[in-house]
C-alpha cells in the first residue's frame, strides 16, 4: 500500500501515477518506448519532475526546482533531505553515484562520490572480526559532502546553502515519522550503539507513525556545512567551529564487546584528501535503444548491459511463443541470465583505478554470444555457472588461460540504500543512488566524547561501505593475482548501484531510473528495462510489476508475492530454491521526445512519491 501522508505532510502536492493492472493484450506488438508517456493517465508537464522514495524528500526537490534550480540543485537538496527523513538508508556519512545528462551540451557523465578505504586498510582487515559490518573497521571515507558541493559548483544554478535549506528545516523543525522510518527504528543495527538506540528506539520503543522527529545535532552539522562549505566537514578547524572531522575519526574507532572486534584506521589525512571522481558511463544497446549506466567501481552498469546483451536473442515479450510477462519461460531465462552475469561479476568487477576491469571484453558481441549460449530455456544450469575469460575480447593479444580452483568472493551485506530521479524544466536529468550501505550503517553516530564526559553528537550515521570489499583476500582464478575487489588503501569497494538512463537510438534522453537493494539493484533495473522495452508497459506499470532476482551464480531465486504461482511452481520444479520478498525500489522520470512532456513514477515498495511542476490546483 502507498504511504498516505498524515496531517503534517498533507500539503505535499504529490502526483502518483495510478498503477494499472499487469494483464494486457500481449498478442499486439509492444509500443515504442517513446510512446510510453502517452499511455499515462496523468497529463505530462514541462516544468520539472522529481521521483523519490520519501514524500519529504520529494517536496525538498520540488521546492528547489520552484526556486529556479536545475536538476542537479534539486538532486542535492533531495540527498540532504533524505539524510534527515531516511537516515537508515543514506546521508552525509556515506556516498553515492550521480548520473547527469545536460541538454545544452548533450553530455552524460557520472560523479562518483563513493567512499574510499583509508590508508591503513589491508586485504585481511576483516579476517577474524565478528560482525564486521557493525564495527568501525567497516567505515569508509565518506564522499557525499565533497561530491554534492562539486556538482553544484560545476553544474548547479544555486548555492550549497540554498539547496540545503529544506534539509536543515526538516532536521530542526522536525517531520512526522513515516511508516518506513518507524519500521526500521528498533532493528538491531539501529541499536548498535547507545547514542543511536537512544535516538531511534528510546526505551526500546519505536516512535509512533506521525510522531514529530527532530534531529538538532544534524541541523547544526548541516548549518556548518552550508555556511562554511565542504572543508568544514573534511578538515578539522576548531577555530572556525569545524570539528565534524573529529566526530568521524573518533566515531569510526567504535568496537563491540565481542572478542576480535576492531575499529577503523581512518585518519584526518584520509578525510582531508578525499576527492570525488568524474567518470564516463558504460554504454550499450538493447533492441536499438541506447542505455548508459554506472561504470566501475560499480559492477551495476556492466552487469545490466551484459545481461541485456545475453538475453536479446530470446523473443522476450512475445506471448504467442510463451515469452509474455511472468511466463515460466520468460522468468526462468531471466534467472539463468542473471546467474551467468553474476559469475562474471564476482571475478572481474572492481575499482578500475586500481585493477583492470575488462569492460570491453565483457560486452564484446563474441564473448556475449559465448556466455549467452550457456542459457537454455527450461534448463537449470548444473553445476553453477563459473566466470568466463573476457580478456581475449578486451585485449586481443592475451591468450586464454585455465581458471584456478579458488573460492569465489563473498559479497557484503548491502541491505538498504536509496535512489531518486529528477528532470528539470530545461530537460536536464539526474539519476542518483546514495547510500550508507546496510540499514543505519554501523549503527553509530559521528561524534566524540568531550573533556567533561559529554558526547558531542553530529547527528549523522557512519557507513559500513568497506564490507562491500571481499571480506577475506581472494585470487583471480584466471590471472592468479589478488582479487579485483580485495581491499587496498584508497580503493573504492565494488558497488552494485546502477543509476541508468535510456536514450532514443538518436541519443535523446527518455528515462532516468535506478534502485536501492544491494546486489539486487542490478536485477531491479534489468526487470524494469525488459518491462519497458519488451513488455510494452507504461512507466508506473513497469515499476509496479513483480520482479525476479538472483544475486549470485547459485540457484537461490527471490521473487515477489504477485508473481504468478504457476511460474513460482515451475521454478521450484526445476530445482531452484525460491523465496518471496520485496525487491528494490525504483524511482524514475520520463521525457517524451516527441512532445517534451515530463512524467514520473515511484515505487510503492517504499514510500515512493512523485511531484510534478507546475503543481496542480486542488
């Protein structure tokens, strides 16, 4: 059920596209993707649209668009607002990937504000550490503040202090607790430290839905950043009142009571030296449509594009041949495609600033055909697929080598994250995935103990991103070298985040979308892409439709309650282990290239909210 705003947010002008039924006449050809917007039941507008996982964040973005800000300004406003209202998922203690398309120049690029490992990090630093995602050793150098400030400086129209105003007001004046906020407030991660438990779950009881939540320490922190700039976050300058860096460095020393617990090694030099990176998206085509997505250090974009390339030879969407939406043949082929792609991901994906990622090889048509040949409809691959060797297709002089018998890397937890998408009146688009990794990060606020024994709390949670690295040293089975995603100082851990955009064959931007969900992010974007392109769904329908996910080379399949039972039964009959759970939370905006009209769709799996400008009069 969609979140129904209570009195405190009743004034939000929320434009939610009504979810149509999944049943449709699949005997007719799927409509052109450019015509998807024409089928929407809500009139498209041309003054900007925001789609977020939270109504307060949507309001923050819409206000900034209304103030004359562009999509980048609005995206930054949303990111800071989400730190207040969705602190379990993202915030200034973490980082993310912002994909931007600028209409004036036609450029599309990604600003990478992913966290980095401190100089003291080592490949074996998690070995023997109990529950490492709840220890200070998991904290990476946060990147959101430096990244958002850089984005505004280069592409924004407004100042940092302006776009942060909605977040500061939410933190200081408060917001009414939403159902999702309440449901996460007393989980074990939120109670990992005394200060976090006292704030999120006072007395062991979560706040009531609609209860006013204030976070004055966070408001003070945001005011410091807004007035002093990002250096106030990254550099210890007590003479200017900038002691946030001390809270981060001292906070990441947190340990639990278990034997072997371990704090982090982050130093002031690590913080001061952090810089975001500007990256070129990876590109691919599917049924003629051009897609751009997140490059390394994320595995997301490459894995999505590889899956689309592998499955393109099948007639997905042709119900007359049994390939309609939710049909056993369709879903099982998607499952096998995921298994093959995730086998490659486990070996080859990493931070390309440190290791070579054979991106060209992974997407090379000959290599894709070789991998796609492993996918046989109606057959569950046994044993599990293993990684192929894309290097001969990436760098031609390389010769094939036999894989070594080594253990596969282990993925970190990745339980939460958030995603939002924006288009402005000029047609600029942003697709932004932001995170502190697992729910509530390590469950510890940035802060330190003063000389008088009181706790100086900065009101934001520290991430546990470094558990996205391999938790123990590994070996690449083809090269014998250290694993692509093993820990190294300064390295960014492998991510699954995949902010993505679809363009017409001529290069006009049409859809900006993405999802949270750890490794399932990849599969959520994959599902929605097939829904739009092959199954002819409207944007909201494509998001609402039940998903399927396999986040490894194994046979454990996740799907959702509305997946046809006959399909679930068919998967089980083939030997897959099937679980039922929500998968991802896709937020998207769409621009009809023919009319310029703008649309949004949001995911009811969270508190998805769309606001379009100009606002409709009640």
